[in-house]
C-alpha cells in the first residue's frame, strides 16, 4: 500500500480472547476472538447471520463491553479510553446509513467536526474535500438525504465517518442494502479511496466475494461464533483451514463466483498470447485456472481456460500466499 496521504494513518488493533455472552443467552455471541490487525490493513469479517460480526464491531467501538478478553487500539485498551477520545479515533459506517433527514448533506458530514469544536472554515473546507473524495461535488452539500439515491447516501455515510480523519474505520455491511451494480461501483470506489487514505479498516460482510475482492486479510467466522481462519484471500482459497471454511468458499466456487466481478478499469482482451504468462499455483486454484496475467498493473487478472477474466488479486497476495512466479505482459521478456 502507498504511504497514507493523511497524517493520521492507520493504527493497529488487537483482540485478545474477546468473548461476549449476552445476558440469558446459552452460547456466546462472540467466542474468544483473537487477532492482530496491522496499521493500514483492510480486514474483512465474513460469516453467516448471527455469527457475531456486529457484536464485535460494537465492542471495538465501545457501544457494548466484552464479557471477557481485551481490545486495544494503537496499544491502548479501549476500556481505558475516554469515549469521546475513542469517537475521534473511529469512524463507524452502518448499513442503515443513519443520515439525519432534516440536515443537509453538508451538515450531516459536519456532525463530528462540530462535536469536536472545529471552526466554521475548517469544517466547511473538510466537507468540500470529502464530497470530492466520494465524488459528490457540485450542489450535493446543500441537498437533503431524501434527494439522493441509496448509493449516494452510502457514500455520504462513508464521508461522514471520515470527517474527523479517524485512523480506524469500522464498516458494518456498508454496501449491504444496495443493488449489485451500485455495490460493485461502491466497492471499486472504496478500494481506490482506501489506497489513498491508508486507514485501518474492519469491514463486515456476509458476501464472500466482497471479502475476497476487498480484503488484505479475511476472518472467516462460523455459526458457532468462532474465527475459523484468518488469512489472506489467496491463502484461504488455496488452503482452507478446515471443512467449514472449505464448505463456506465451496471447492473452487469462490473463483467461479469471482467470474461475476469485472477486472476493473483494465479490460483484458482475449488471452491468446500463449507466451504471456505461465505460473504455478496451488492445486485447487490450478483446477480452476490456466493463466495468471499481469498487465503492468499491481493486481493480477485471473483468467480461466476460456480466456475470460474471472477476477483479480493483488500481486502481493498471490506471490506471498502461493509463491507463484508472475509474468508481466507489458514488459519486454515478460518476467518480473
Ligand atoms: P447479521 O449478519 O445477521 O447482522 P451478526 O454476525 O452481525 O449477524 P450479531 O448481531 O453480532 O450477529 O449477533 C450475534 C448473536 O448475538 C446472535 O445470535 C444474536 O441473536 C445475538 N444478539 C445480538 N444482540 C443481542 C442482544 N442485545 N441480546 C441478546 N442477544 C443478542
């Protein structure tokens, strides 16, 4: 990832044996979650309904407290932090967006800066900058939420969470309510945004494709409210930790499902250039794929036997997790 453009680049987050048992419930909603998130990492929590995703976000955000275990942000126990200070460190985006209907978009985004006592000028500049960041410049600041589409409202939700430049973002199914096309666009925008802002992000989804597409690492959660595997997308695809993870991604199914995801801005022509790239990949990837092609970009187009692009993974993920060699078709000789 490029160095963060903002001065509050991401900080680390640690969960140590974090468990939540709601009063009167026989089983934990979150069972002994332990993980270490690096500064600037984008972590996906993926799992079925009721596995404890939202509960974990609320504990990190200190809306509720764990029954046992500790959560620290930048090395500090969240329970030792003043809630207002914590609020400055965490941007929270939820599916229901929760924009205030009687406030303009500009006022909605300015909520946290106002709470923090920023000057009018600083707040107005920040609102303008954020609207540009989420590609809603123009008269959007003066409009009301009802005058925006669902996807636009989601972007305002993201802008609002970014307002005070928090080093940590918690995003709970932020694109959950949007149609597939809008969702794809938001995902692509979000990836670009994340590259430029360098926050530490925990992103909840129940959509494995979304997890694969966006995450640096993925925590796969199960119905029994445990973390079954925490690793890079490529490592999880190549070596699922157990039967649960295997069934969750399906044998090769995740890659087939990736066929629904366009490669992005660099469309590949038909891959007829046999010399373009040959890589060795782990067995269950090899089942699904013949070629991995790099076309000068830092991510790899994954191409099936028919030469159709079925997804993309970053170079880093592929080479770290699978130890593959990659050829770059944009370079003479093709090897990098
Ligand atoms: P979804 O994908 O459906 O949003 P989730 O993974 O976010 O699910 P949580 O909302 O964290 O799941 O809930 C985990 C478990 O805790 C569920 O079984 C839920 O019924 C239970 N639960 C959540 N909130 C409470 C509460 N306030 N009191 C009792 N049980 C709760």
